[in-house]
């Protein structure tokens, strides 16, 4: 019995290198009583236009015992060249010639999801057992084709709003927005941004016309300007107050504003000025202090 095998040209370790005889495009090889044929193929990089990938560790596996679906590294006598696994070079090619049997090939490279070929029955020769390897740049075990947060490690792949964008990287984690549109470039996406066209470093509540972090109802109660988010000009007379958190008016929220609440903390409104009642409740309490937290350390530009 003879097997005639088409082999890629100029590939180290292929039969034509062993017996470059009379046949121009086909080779037969008998070696120690065994008959050797391919598998061979190319490892390609899914993340680089399917270009050949070098530095891939390619392992030949053989079904053993036959018919069990169990694959093991075969005996050296079962294949030429002897080396297994082998490493690809810049052409991405790999190949062995093997005794008859069922084989598959495993391809591994750091930064890529490990790939396995289909199972091939040898003979006939299998010369296109190619394996596309998908990169896993964030190292969470999911390649670019399947990772719902390709740039952020999220091994759970949780997607709470089932919009195909993982919760870990979703700019609206509880609102379905597959396109992740975010016109103003701040943290929340358009679909969940109460101020979608003005970038704010804090989360804007609903019904906050000037996007300063305090809704219109609260501003009306406090007597601040609900239509202006920032406006203190040093030295200018008769200014309306614009940013509720900016108790010590300087267009910034810092420790001075927290300390401004200290003398009136625990008092009722009135007699304490409603201006301090940042979360209207008729008293100055912890809620008002906590209202400064989201905007603490932030400043505004009039
Ligand atoms: Ca990820
Ligand atoms: Ca979403
Ligand atoms: Ca936004
Ligand atoms: Ca407001």
C-alpha cells in the first residue's frame, strides 16, 4: 500500500525534503516499516488580519486508544520530524508526517486563546489543518471575537442589561445600549446620562436643568439658581447663588464647604437658612453633608 501526499513546498521536515526524487509534486515515503503522511497547516492571527503567527507552540495529538476520543501526545516513532511540540516561525507553518490514525493539533501562545484543530483521519493527507488563534489582550481567557469587554479583564463576562457589552465596561450598565454612544465623553453613556451633551465629573440626577448635580426642586427650595450651574465672580455684587454645593462661594467644593455646615449641623430649618438644606428635609443632617460627596474636590467654570 502506498500513500501519495501533496506537500507544501519549501517546508522543513516534509517528505520532499527526505526523498526529493523523481516525482515532481507528490512524494511517497516509507520509513522503518511505517507509512507517514501529513497533517500540516498554518497558524494565523485573528487579531492581525489572519496573518501567519510565529512563536506558536504546536502540539501533535493522536487518538489513543483508537475510537475512544482520547487524545495523547503520540510516540516519537509515529511521526517525522521527531520534535513535538514544535514552534512556528514567521510563516506560521507547522507539519508532521505521521503513521495512520486520528489526530488533532493544539496551538498555544501567550496572549492568545489556546486553539485546537478539527480531528483529522490520516490518511488521506491533510495539508490545510489551519488554526486561527484569537488574541486575549486582557488575559481573562476570552479572545477578541467573544470577549464582551476586550480591553478589560472580566472573566465572568457578566452582562446585566444583555446588550452584548459586559457590565464591567458598559457605560450604561443597567440600560441596554449596544452602541455605547456617549456624545459628551464623560462617564455615563447617552442612554443613561441626564445631561448627555455636557460633560460632568459627577452623576447628574433627573430633572437637573443646569446639570450641577442638584435637581430643580431642591434648588428652588434652597433659593439657588436652577438654570445656572456656576457663576461666582469674585468681587461682583448681588450675584445669585448657582451651585448649591458651593456654600463658600469660590466655584469649587472643598473642605471649606463641609466646614460651613458644621455650625448649623443638627439644627432645624428655619431658623437655620434653607440655603444649607442641600437635601430639603427641614433640618441640617448627614444627608446634607453626604450631598457634597459626589462633587467634593470638583470645581466649576462660570
Ligand atoms: Ca475582557
Ligand atoms: Ca448598557
Ligand atoms: Ca455622557
Ligand atoms: Ca441644578
